[in-house]
């Protein structure tokens, strides 16, 4: 090797070592600038509410601004693509729900919902409540099943859209119980709930935060909840297992993703910080007020949850021939 070649090689090695050292320092000092927290839905929903709760705690813990960036539209693809294309440095995150893994199974997506991202941490979960219009002449889960079997296709159920979690969950219920309720899709959970209260449809799966006020006021009646235990806010509503439909294991959840390739030390730092907040009574109370429970899980556990639910919901989508 000539002296010139040797000098060039030394410079290259020095450059690599300097880059590695700089990156190591950057990880140790993370975060040292504002963090963008994407939500792939419009402002005002539960996703934004949870993102603001997490964001505020990160601000308090790290002293850096956390900007909640709503990127609605395209079945969540607009927000997801913005995250995918962001630098993998931990300064762009996204709070997502099962919609992130469901939508790409229904229509062509600009990314793979799991492989193109780094899982960071799960945040919280919420059950589904099966609610009816008061005019439906049943008060128990088994009575609804009997009624639906006697009138196949005559009972209408509302969902927040074709291919939405509430559509898939109801079709799962149909398959497990051998009934057929007619799907009426809406453009969002709000319009679906409005028509359920108004009597235009008879049945819907809803999350607690949206349905509990109507149940307590008597404008809807709740006959089962999908969790393993009853809700403190609705202690008289039995679980599906108590109602005679065991293994109805469905929940909605929220979790944090980062761009693929985000360094593991940064992911672990974010995950540990989030877990710390989820363990506090104050944070749990604030989630409970939204009808949710803390769901503590690191990157590996959250990644496993996403894969398991993608497989589970994928089977229902195929069996029920659900289209986006």
C-alpha cells in the first residue's frame, strides 16, 4: 500500500470512528430537541387524547417539547407514511391503534405495517361493549343470539366503516355464535353511534369512552363487555364469558412506533420512560377516565402483540370476506 493509500485509509477509518462516537453521544444525550408525535387520525378523538397525555409526561420528564401532529386520512396511511419516511433518530414517533395493522390487509398500503417500523411500547387498552338500542326486546347476550338466529340478516349492526375494528369484531361475534347480523357501515364511530341512539340501527360494538354516557342515561343498553373483568363504571354488565360466549378475546389498544432502524438504546429509553408513567396512580386514573387501562409492554412485547392481532384479524377478514 502506498503512503497516499495508507493516509486515505486512515482518514476513512478516523471518519467512521468519529461518526460512531458522535452517534453514541447523540444516543446518550437523547432527547436534546423537540419530538414530533404523529397521530394518524383527526383531532378530538381518543388517539389524540392519549397522545397528549403521553406527550405532556415526556415534556415533564425530559424538558423537551413534544408536538402532537395530527395526520388524518387514507385509512391511517398518511400518518404512517410520514413516520416511515422520517429519520430513524427517535425524534419522530407515532401513536397508533389496530387500524394500523388492519388497513393494509384490506387495501394496498405504502408500507408493511410491521416490517417498515420499529415497535417502541404499548400504552393502553380498551374493551368493546356490545350495546343495543332500547327498542331491541332483549336484555342478555343469549337472548340477542336467539333473536338473531330467529331473524337472520334482519338485525342491523353499525360500524365505523367497512374494515374498521368494530366491523371485524362484530363479524368475529357473528362467526363464533353462528348468527348473521346485517352490516351498516358509517364514516366514523360518531355517526354510527348517533344512528344507534336514534334507532336507525339496532346493535353496535363500541368502546367505553363513547358509549358509557348513553348507557347510564338509558339511551342505550349494554349487554356484554369483551374484557376478562367487568368495568368499574358499569358493574352490572357481564363479560362475554359470563354471558355464555367464552374466548371472545378482543380489545382495542394504542401503542408507539418509530421509523425502522431507530437505534435500540433510544427505543429502550422511550419505552422505559412511558412504562414509568403508566405505573403511576395518577396516569392510570386519567386513562380510566377515558375508559382505558394501562398496557405496559416493551418493544418486543408490543411487536408480538401486533403480529398476533394481525394474524387473528386477518383470519376474520378472509373468512367474512371483509372489504375496505
